[in-house]
C-alpha cells in the first residue's frame, strides 16, 4: 500500500485530497462556531393606513458563511496545488541539474536514487548511462594511447630508413610526407584528448591570460595586439587557453597579424580575435567548425593545418556555456567572436 502512494501521481492525488478534506473541515468548524445559515426570508401581511393588508417580504441579514466557505476552499486548493506541482517538478529539476553537471564533468557525483518510484527509476537509468559513458571514454583513452604508440614507432623507423635513400629529392618529399602524417596524428590525438578532458571551473584573470598569450606571440616575432579590460571569470583555464591559441594561430597563419579585443559587461565577456586576411565567405563560415574541414584543397599542414583548430576552439567555448561565431572584419578579414556568459555580477 505504501509503494502505491509513493509515486508522482499518488503524491499529487494525496496532496489534493488532503486540501479538499481540510477545506471542508474548516467550513464545518466555522458553521459549528457561528451557527447554521439563516432560514430563507418569509412573507408577512402588513396593515396599511386605510386598514387593508398587503404582503411584504421580510429581509434577513445576509449571511457571509458561503463567502467564507468558498474562501477557505479556494485558498486550501491553491496551496495544495502549489505543493503538488512543486513535488511533481522537483525530480525533473534534479535530473536536469545532474545532466548539466555531467555535460561539464563526467566524474560528477551520481544522482541520488530517492523519492517516488518514477524518480528512482529515472535516477537509476541516468546513473547507469553515466557509468557507461565513463567506461566508453576510458576505453577510448586506452585505445588512443595504443594508437599513439603503435603509429609513432613505425613512423620513426621510416624516418630513419629515409637516410638510406640516395635520391635527395625523393628523400625530401618522403620526409615531408612523414612530417605531415606525424602532424596529423598529433593534431587528431590532441583533439580527442580535448573531448575527453573534464576540467573543473576556476576563477581566472582572462585579461592577464590574453596579455600573456600576446606577449608570447610577440617574443616569437608575431604581430599580436591586445586591447580592452575584463574582470575575472569562472572558466576552464586549459580549455580557454587552447581556444585562444587556436584562434590566434589561425589569424597569424592567414593574415600575419592579430588583434584581440576584450569587451566586458555584467552579462557576458566578449573576446574578439580580429585579422585582416583574405577572410571566409559567409556560406562557408559554419563549415570551418567541422572536423578536418579546410578551405583550400592542399593537404599541406603548413598552409591549412589538418582542419581541427576551429573545431577544438568551438567545442572549448561550448563547454564553457558560450558561443563562437565568425564575422567579416570591417575593411576586410575575419573576426572570431567568443561570447562567454558571466554568471556572477562584476
């Protein structure tokens, strides 16, 4: 019997039933205290000045008992419905919060398997899904380690055997191809590593990070400028650094220069990486976020990479709850606009 009422339907029905009973109990108590309602009005004969009799209805004081009764019932039912709706939505809110935590960290605590039967079943299924995802990610990590080791070893042997080729032109071409293969392997492993990494959020001085990246690029001879100010923001530091590095490298590769602008507000922090290179056609700006997509046909990683930089950048921003979009720079070029929500006031 207890399990029958330990469901969302049973709880909601029980709360409404208690509310209805309570409303009637309050009404009964009121009538017992103030007495029964007055009888209906009666008709009496009243003698007029000329001696004739005329019927007249005697009015009774209006009893407010019905109004009070309806008020009791209305208030009780509203309170009961409010509590019932809250009980009904609470398990869904818990499940939604757990799903959001899981999207940020695969190692987040499992959902508490308590409450009504439907909520327990949903929590159990959610926890099973979380365990399976962690197992798959762990298995993929082991496979990545094996692939990295098994591919690097023969590639290293091939580079050593190139020295035995007398044709220097052929040797240079083969060495160049091997370097491309190693670069593609490193980029792919880095991309997969970024996907499986569950980094916790920390408060970070984004302005100091941007200035540090700009100074590092300037030390290597690149033309990178930083403008604007921002307050600390709660982010995943390594994810944000990886995103900015990819955007800056992309701007330097195609334009030779980059300008980083910070625009802070109580709602969000906007970071723009601006270049004046050839730009990207409007119909291709979304396609560049796809893995292994490159605008030019060349497979030379020195000109276009392997097509993972923008993919890594976008996924890093989305893990922070933000958005990454590409716009045309006034005067020509490309602007990568990063929008990061600010949950705390400045």
